[in-house]
């Protein structure tokens, strides 16, 4: 009888051990990282501590490029509530961001009146991915790896990843706005 009860307890323990959600153990949070902004000055992301961040890999010659307007609108709508958009140019998808940093900056300011920060052009996937994207994958998994331009990663005020959104989900969609408002 004792063995049977012990066996049932052991089996129950093993079963529940496998179905528990495992949370990422962040050794670093977003605010512990750095990246160069488009003018090549390195920025300590600690400057954005306490803000909600939407990190978006961007490109100038993409079918999704029109999302720049929506990103700017989103930024303007919530910036007073400690929200910031950070655009990360990358040329990894179809060669759709071939320009220099100066050309990218000029394109964004001239065509979309972008005022949110843009970073240096970097890789966002693969072995040469910028450390921010390696950090994201390590702590939140494969959903943080962009499949195309205008992939979005929502980061909470605690510096941890809250959610990810593929390129087809527009910045002003209810899905994104609801998640931003939830964590502002």
C-alpha cells in the first residue's frame, strides 16, 4: 500500500513538473544593453529605464515601409506616457535596406517625419545578430527572431520582453495598442 501511494505521488510530481510554465531567468534586462544610434554614437539603453519600448526592425524599400507612419503616430500618441519606439534598420531581408545610415535617416525624416530614435544598421538574426536580438532570443525564444522587416518586440518598463508581433500586425492594430496600454 505504501509503495502504491508513493508511486502515485511520484508520478503526479513528475507530471506537474513538465507542465509548469518556465519563466526566463533574465541575467540582463533590455536596459543593461547598448546600441549605436544612427549617427554612430553609442547609447546606453539604461537611458530608457522605466519606459515601455517597441523595438522594430525596419527597412526603407519594403512593402511594409508604410508602417513608419503608423509607428510615428503610435510614438506621438504614447510618448508622454513613457513609451518609445526604436527603429533598427537591417538589410537582411531581400536587401531592402541597402543605404548608408545617413541615407536611411534622411529617408525616414523626409518621407515619414520620423522623430523616434533609429539605430545603426545591424543584423537582427543569425550568428552576427546584434546583442539585443541575441538577448531577446535567449530570454523569450524564437518569436523574437524577425522573419521579415517590421517585426516588433514589446518590452515592458521592467526591461523584459512582454510580447512579439509579426510584420503583418500593424503598429496601430488593436492587438498592439491593447498590449501597450496594458503595460504602460
